[in-house]
C-alpha cells in the first residue's frame, strides 16, 4: 500500500462511521513498516466520550496492538488536521509523522472550530475562560518526589 491508500482508508472510515451514526466525520489509521496496524474513527457521541477522537482511538488501538506506549516508527494518517488534544497525544505517543487531508479551517466551516482552544493556550491561567485554582500543592508534591526517587520507574 502507498500513502494515498492509507489516507483513503482514513477518509473511508470517516465517511462510513459518520453514516453509521458512530460520530463525527473523522477517521485515522496508524501505519508501521508499510502496513496498517490500527484504525480509529470519531466515537465522541456513540461512546459518550469527548476524548474519543479518531486519532486518540487509533493511538489506543496501536498501543494495544504493539504492547507499548511508544509509537516511534509509526505514522498517522488522519482525515483532518489534528485538533489540539490529538496533536498533543501524537506528540506524547512519539509518532514519526502526521499526514492529514482536511484542514482545521475546513473543520471550522462545519462546526468543529478549535480556534478558541488554541487561543486559551496563549493566556495565563488567570486569564483563561475556565476558572483554575491550585489546591494542596504541599501534599501533592510528595508523589512527585517519590517518583523522582523511584529506582524502578518506567520513564515516559
């Protein structure tokens, strides 16, 4: 299979699952060594999970398939440019490359606009629209200190 074939599969998933009432028009596949190892489609409304975007679903499936939380050596093909959450997850999973079809501007035109979220990242906590308050930092820091000292931890 070639790059276009992988993207066509992501697009096909976006169409099929949207028509099946499974979620929004988004699909993704993860490829390793020239083969699809995982697929995902938007399941936000069918799973009642706001994090069940196509890329997140595909990342979870790929990690389960490979038995690892590190997807280096893999690429993601997604029917739309990743939103802030999915982009972050792609970085956390250490995928090698992103291929996308529709742009974030295309998504915004049909009601999936991430501009507000991107604008919030630039603001201080005090300026953000979602009220944020820190509680019990002196108690919480103990777990971080223990992690830092832990000799048998698995870094990620």
